C-alpha cells in the first residue's frame, strides 16, 4: 500500500501525449462495451421487449 502511495506523486510529473490518451480512452470504451455485453447476455432485447 505504501508503494502505491509513494508512486502517486511521480505520476503528476508525467504528461500524456494525445496518442496515449486516445489509446487509454479506447481501452476504457472497450471495457465498458464488454461489460454491457456481459451484463445483457441472455436478456431479451427484441423489439417486443420495449
């Protein structure tokens, strides 16, 4: 736990390039999409459901 606490200030000095930020956002989007697919597996989402 102390290792994580000590490493947090070092991240403040690092700057993200636009490509790194874009990659991180795409990864987050893919994780959210996968979570939604997993959450709705087997759920009837046909037209009659709504």
